[in-house]
């Protein structure tokens, strides 16, 4: 929205800054941070009153959680999404269709997560929206988004790129929206599974957001993309502003989510942020790199899949508890140890993901 100020730069030259994605990304980060930080206490107080007992805590999990986390309100994702949306609308170039597609996916996934959180809080149960219905709704939203990106994107929008290889490898054609929808849906649910300890999910989300912000900026620039040998995606650079808003909103939320958490992100935030990251990865044609940068989320999701399959086939569990962060808690790691060490893993994986830009 503020990009129109650049048109007045002939009257006041400093306004020319609003033409630059880097400047607006910084502005989006700061705006989202202060928005969440300022409205955070009021939001937490309101959610605590509305929810009463707060989010139900798993009785089969670490017993310390029953004492320290009981009564903590959830749906903190509303704080994150509000700051992210306001910041993006202010600083992004709203002529970019990628920005709107990313926001709409985030809002759609957020609404699904909100309803899931609502059912859990009001019924004081872990059974929210059925898994099958939730996946179907997410899949429909993601499929529509991928089709939209295929229509508005460049001629190679249906082609798949691999890290360390110049150009594209295979054209998926009409199957690409299905592949893209899988990436977006998987990302949303993987982040959702990671959100189980104070601060565990939001920092890796910010790390992934920063990584894809850099890649989006480079992919949206014809000169930089040609130099690095990555595929040029016209208009995708504006997604860097969205990623900046993710970082700012995430930092603001972390202030209140740091141990001991005053509020939980809930499915409202984790599904929405995961879906947003997946959408950005699909838009900038770095779907495979998402599996590297978001490797922590992949690990969490795989631990649940392996645990379920193993138990159904053999009656035995591979991990003491899934997702895998609870496994390490059961091994004796303290919650801060698990969280910080997983943050380190997320940071290292982000560096590995960025390194693929030069392995071409």
C-alpha cells in the first residue's frame, strides 16, 4: 500500500526508498513486530477470559507439562496472523498476485486451525476437526492456490526444479497443482506437529521465513537469478516482504511464547504459517529446497508417521513418544534443551538450503 509514496519521490527524493523491496521488507518486519508486541498483552488477556481452562494438555505426555502448561490460552496464531496481514498490506506491492495468493492460503489454513482450536477449547478435548476433513479442506485450498499460480506464473510454472541443477528437470503439466498442493498441505501439517513446546515452532518458522525471503528476492530479480543460475520468477520478489512480516510477527509472538509460555500458537498459527511457507516455496520454484530448509518440520512429521505405521503393523513403538521432540523429553532432556537444540538444527539446515543457490 505504501508503495504509492514512491510516486511522490520527485517532490521528496527520500520517498524513492519505497521502490526498494529490501527497504519495504525491513519496514514490514518492524511493523509486524511492534503490532504483535503492542497488542499482545490485550490479546492474551482476552483469550484467557474467553477460554477459561485454556488448551487441554495431553495426559500421556511428560508429566511436567500438566503442571506448567495447564490453563495456558491458545489461538496465539491470531496475534501472529493479524500482525502479518497488517504489515503485508502496508508494505507489499499489492499489485503482486503472489502476495494475495500467499495471504489467502495463510488465512484459509488459519481458519481451519482456528475452528480446530475452538472445538478443542470448548469441549476440553484433543479431538478437534477430523483429520480426514481437515486434510480435504487444506487440499482444496492448496489446489486452488497452485492452479492460480500456474495461471499467473511464467511459462515454466508447471516445471519442477532440483537443487544444484540449472534450469528445470521435468514438466509435470496438469499434475503440477496436485504436487504443489501436496507440498503446501504437508508443510502446514508438519509445522503443526512441531508446535508442541514453548518456542519450538516459531523460531524455525522465522528461520525458514528469512531463508525463503532471501531466495524470493533473488528469484524475483533478473540479474541476481541469472548470476546464481536459479529460475527467474517475475513478481516473486514481493514475497520477501511477506517473509519479513513473518519474522517480525514471529519475534513479537516469541516475546510471549518464550518459556514459560503465556500463550500457545495453536493450530490457528501453525497450520497458517506452514501453509504460507509451502505456498512461497511453490511460488518461487524451490519446493525441494523447502524439504531441506524445513528439515526439522519434516523430521517431526516423519516421526509421527513412523510411529503410527510401526504400531499398527507390529504393535511396537519406535519412539518413546511422538512427535520426536517428546521422545527426547522422555529420554531426560529438559524442555529448554530440546527447544534450543532443535533451533540449532533448523539454523544449520537453513544454511544448507541457502548453499544450494551456488551449487549449480
